[in-house]
C-alpha cells in the first residue's frame, strides 16, 4: 500500500467498509428493529396482526436486535478498546525509554494503519546508545538524565553524616557510570586534597605517604577546574611503580566539585576505555552531580561546626554554672571547716555545735543546688523569685562571714525572663564570693534599682582593701570577673569593676529592660 494512502485514511482497507461505516450500518439496523417493535406494539390485539403472528414477529425482531447489539459491541471491543489498551501500553513503554516494544499490528483490523503509523513514530524517537557501553548516547532524552540525577540526589539526601554521604554517593555514581573503581578527594587544606572515600581500588596506592600518586590523580582537574580525561593510566602507574588494575584498558575521568566558585574536591572515575569514549555526553550530568555533592558536603560541614559550637557553648555554660553555684558552696564549706577547726582548738563547745550546724546547712544547700543543676540546669530562682533568691543569698552570706551586709531594694519588677534572673543572681553571688575571698571587707552594700526609663542598675560595693586590676595576679585569678562580664553580655548589659588600693571595690551592672516573656518560667 502506498504510504500516502495509509496516511490519508488509516482506517480504510481495500474492499472493506470503514469502521465508521460498519458501525453506522449496524446502528441503522438496530434503529429499524426498534421502530418495527414499536409498530407491532401499537397494532394491538385488534389489528391485522394476529396474536400468534405478533408473538412470532416480536421474537424475530428481538433476536435481530440482540444480534446487532452483540455485533456493535464486538466491533468496539475488537477494533477500538483493544487497540486503545495497546496504545496505552506502548506510550508507557515509550515514556520509560523502552522503544523496542511496538504495537501489535492486527491483520484484519480496520485500525491496522494507525498501529503501523504509531510504530513508525516510535522508531523515529528511538535514540541510539553507545553500543555495549551502558552510557547514554549523545541524544539521550532529558528524562533519562533527570532520572539519573534524581538517584544521585536521593543518595545524598538519605545520608547520615559526612562518611555515609560520601559512601552513598560513590556507590550510586559508580553503579550509574559502570565504573571499575571510584575515589572522592576532599579539600581540607588549600591546594591539597585528602582522601574522602574510595571503592574498587587498592588504597595502598593512594595512602597519605603516596603524595605524588595522589596529585597525579586529581591535580589536573583541580587546577583546570573542569572535567579532565586521561585515556590511560600509564603516567600515574609509572609514579606508583605498579599497575592500578589487572586490566590494562582502563581510563580515568576526574570531575571537579565546585562550591561558590571554589574547588572543594575531585571525583575520580576509573572506566573501561570504550566507555570513556562516550563520556562527553555525560559531562553535564557529572558536573551537576559534583555540584550537588559539594553543596551537601559544605552543608554537612556547616552543621558539624554548628554542632561543635553549640557543644562548646553548653560546656562553657556548665562550667560557669558550676563555678558560680556548687563551686562557691563547696568553697564556703571549706572555709567553715577551717573556722570549725579553730573553734575546736579554743574548746568553745557551744560555738563548735553552731559551726557544725552551719556546715550541715551548707551541705544541704550544695545538695539542693546540685540536684537542680542536674534536673533542669537552672539556678534556684524560679521557686522563690529573683528578690527571694537574692535575700536568701545575702542572709546566708551574712551568717557565714559575719560581714555586715545590707540589701537596698528599689525594685518592683516581677516579669523578667528566667534567664535574665539567673544571670543577675549569679553575678551577685560571684561578686560576694570575691569580696569574701579577697577584700577583707567589714561592710558590703547591695543596691537594686529599677528606673522609670526601663533601665536597671545593680551595685555591689565593699569597704575592703581594693585592688588594681591591671597589675593583679595571673590570668587565672580573673576567671570570676571574666564570667561576670560574659553573663552581663548575655542579657545585653554592661558590667564595670571599679577599685583602688585601700578604697574598696564597686561592681556595677547596668542593662535595659528586655522584652517580657509572660513572666518567669
């Protein structure tokens, strides 16, 4: 049949009606049968048609109508529905890249011409691949590249940690490219890459001491900043002193990984030489895969650095809390034990029992602080409120040291955030401890002031011997002052320490009203 005839009328075969014509004939016959049935029914029992003849004619017309209906259903099923199902299967295979599954062409079907046309269309869409290479040809459909890229990205997104990320990516890329081996190098130092992970290669060839071999594998891709192809490994094998693989026809493709314009690593793919011939069509895909991996690596490193920073901050906070709470209480107990020793040598039994009771109370306080630190890592403020906690601290300090300690309050605030209250209490406790340890003071005054311009002012001063901070002791002796300043900074405030020899010491904390958080936690 000439191709033009098939194209112009794909539903026609020589010597036969079209499918449309055959359906019209049968539908016309069915309509005629229905009309005749209606006429027979209207004739009634008194008409020209007797009852016996009417029954016979009705049966014949009914049988003819059923036959026509069956014939119509057969035509629709055999010539339309079956073919539509085959076309649907063909389209699904075409979408999945299986171009070699044609539509079966029926011999006596009126739509055989349509099936033939669709099969010809499928053959034109069939894209040749590199024979026997397993790599896509130069005209690979975009959907196939997207599918490969989807697998690569999926392997990255399902990874847990940097090592798992590299291993999953390497396994996926090695399988997709059918590589004999693969290596990922990462830039931990400028102009020098370190081994991230490898598969299929003897790692003794690329150990850290084999610097020349390493540079041979990644240097050109790193310096050129583009995919570099070595059609043989002769140069690198000469440096290594032995072959990399038992097979001799192995080539190397090196893919640089870029992140924000910088080379952060190189991927080595060891491929058969017949596969490397077709690597050109894979370059956009490899570049995209390298970009996705470099982004994931930098994200993983950033997450790791953030995690380390958070751990460091938490450790610093724990150290500060221990220094300002439990450490001070234990130091206080040590001081009380020393007083107890002196009292026992003096033989004053009444004072001895009083001192023992103080030590017992201090141990109870230490136990309470330790439990609260363990349970919720908060200073014991929330139960009593900030003012209550300060009053208890002052009362205990006055009782333990015998120093006249005065608390002046111009403070009507009860909605400070709990974190702010903790920092204020710890600053006051540290200041009092420093007075006890260094000042030889007789009197201490603590003043809390809240002004109407939302400014807070806290003063702790003593009449002790004072000091010159610039000339005072070793750096370790200023740990307490450093912690106090850090605590003030956390609440957006400033801490000043003013002192002169023989003039006592003033610790001043000033900060602005933070936004209320609905009261104390």
